[in-house]
């Protein structure tokens, strides 16, 4: 079993200069994995003929499949077509069929083709054009020495159309090994604790286990495996997944397809419960995450952004005496905020967040990162204390995540 060695080169000064985030490479990497392939190497080069030539040379020695994205357009900085032709000691000729095709694209819409469009019909003699469903520039497909090169445009929609409509079908033909992975998303548990609970990863052999921590989505576990036969790969992964679920199942809220937000909303819907949030330091972040899911209005009743003490008193009926005695960031106030939201919004469950995001405002007793989350429902109120240690943005995001995590835990009881 030999896995295809696939290399990707993204081309464009705009990426190297930090003007454009290289989302094309990210998208291609994911799309390949979804289809049982994976990238072996990835790089970025600028709009520079000799740099691209050198990079092609290097990649062509080691990769079975080389994917390029960017620089296929008609302007002088689009160099991929001539560089690819020169690399294969090929020449560009005018392809009247391509020229007419491009012309027709414009005339069908009642438009004149733009100046320089003929450039796009200058095509290498030894390559196959890749149809472009969403734009003018055809992609370029070279097959040489048992290797393949696919040169795709940089415009994301055009590139994606060619990957889905052309490249993946062609890769299937040379497939030898199937790469597959399972994603298990966890929340409310750190990476090191998860690793301890799962134990020696050797027990999962031949499956590989990776821990992917993030601020907003907890720690994602990825199980991956390569084999000859898709069914056998799936079976082996299934065994490993059961093993992992056995050890840490209570922290797993979803597989790849579902976010924590969606999981929470579904559970609320199942119970026919309404939810309200009362947020201080997160300023509506947790509410916003829930509202980003379509259909959240079924169960999300309202969010209070009660940043000042006055707002906490006016909107959530938090007793001023509590604020004076314990301070806004305290277990007592978190409890009062959750209970106030529960009552005022007349919902089944309410969650409150109050914390010191920083960078200033911390004291010896109440350091930056100190956060209390309250959770009130018909059975009473729980308050949990957290001590985060990031910058302002990280502390706020972790607070929102901790609130959603507690909510999910309560709902999955
Ligand atoms: P065009 O015909 O528009 O010139 P092209 O194939 O030459 O297409 P580029 O000039 O490299 O493509 O890029 C066109 C636009 O596509 C860029 O301005 C940028 O917005 C986007 N783009 C290019 N490369 C990437 C990338 N790697 N990730 C995300 N977007 C990209
Ligand atoms: Mg361009």
C-alpha cells in the first residue's frame, strides 16, 4: 500500500505580504482528507518566475501529484501558465477553441470580453485544459513521467469548482491507499487530562491519535488511519473510536459535523426549553455563538449584556448590596445574575457570566482571568469558578466556552 504523495503550492505575493489569508490551501487540505487523500507538503511562493520554477523543480522530484493554485489570470503578474510551460519544456500556443469558449462566456451575458482575454487561450501544447465553471481561465493538467500536475486559479470559487469537478475524479484513478479520519470533539477537559484518561496511544495502533486544542471548541480528538481497503480502514477506525469513547465519552459532544452550539440548541429543543443568557465580560459573545446557528430562535429567548453594575441591577434585579459587598465578579453576583435572568426572561434555564478579562482591573484577591459562571433552572442555581490565564480576548472566549460547556453538561445529565 503506497499512499499518493500530494504536494500543494499556493502562488501569490498577496499571501506572502499578509493581504490575503491562504484559505485555498486550507480548503484543499480538508477536501482531500474528506476524500481519503492528504497533503504531504505545502508551500507558498510569490509571483516570481524563478522562485516558482525552483519550487516546481523541488516538488516534481518528490511528489506524485502536484497542485498549484493562483496566478492563472490574464494580467502580467499571473505567471503560472508560462512558468509551467517552460518547466515542462513545452510551448504556449493559441487555442482557438478555448478563445471562443471564453468569448462565448461573456457574449452569453451580453458583455464584451475584457482586454487581454486572448492571453487565457494561450495554452501549453502538452497539457489538458481543466474546465472552469465559474470563470474564464482554464486550469492546466499535465501528466508526465507517471506524475500529475494540476494548476488551478486563485479565485476560491473557481479553484473549488475544479477540485470538485475534475481533480478529485482524477485522483481516484491513481488511488492506492485510503486515508480516513474520525473527529471527536470534547469540551470541559484539558488536553493533558484527556491524554491521561486515554492512556498509552500505542493501544490504538495502527490508528493514530492527535489532540487538537482550541479556545472556542474545546479539544478535538482526531483518529486517523491509512489502508488499502476503505471498509477495512473504517472498521479499524470504528474499533479505535469505541476505545476512546469508552475512556472519555462523557466529554465528547459531537463528531465533525456538529458544533457545541448546535448540540446545545438541539437538546433544548428536545426538552422544549427556553434559554436566556446574562453576560458581563463576554459582552454577548456566548449569545452570539448560539445565534449563529440557524433556527436558534426556537429556544434562545434573549441575552442580557449587563456590563455595568447599574445594568445588572436594572435588568437582572441584582441586589445593589450584593454588588457592594462582594463585587461584580463574585460567586454571589454570578448566582444573582443567573437567577435574575431566569426570572426576568421567564425561561427554563439561564446562564450568567461575570469575570475580569484584563489586562487591567485585577487585584491580589481577584486576579485577571477570574470568572464565575452561574446556571439557574427550576432545580436551583449552580455557580462555578474559573481562573483563566490568557490575554483579554482569550479570557473572554474561554469564558464564553466555559458557559456553553456548563450548559451542555447540565443538558446532557
Ligand atoms: P485572476 O484571473 O483573478 O487573476 P488568478 O488565477 O490569477 O485569477 P490570483 O490572481 O492568484 O488568481 O488571485 C485572484 C484572487 O483570488 C486574489 O486576489 C485573492 O482574493 C484570491 N486568492 C488567490 N489566492 C488565494 C488563496 N491561496 N487563498 C485565498 N484566496 C486567494
Ligand atoms: Mg491574478
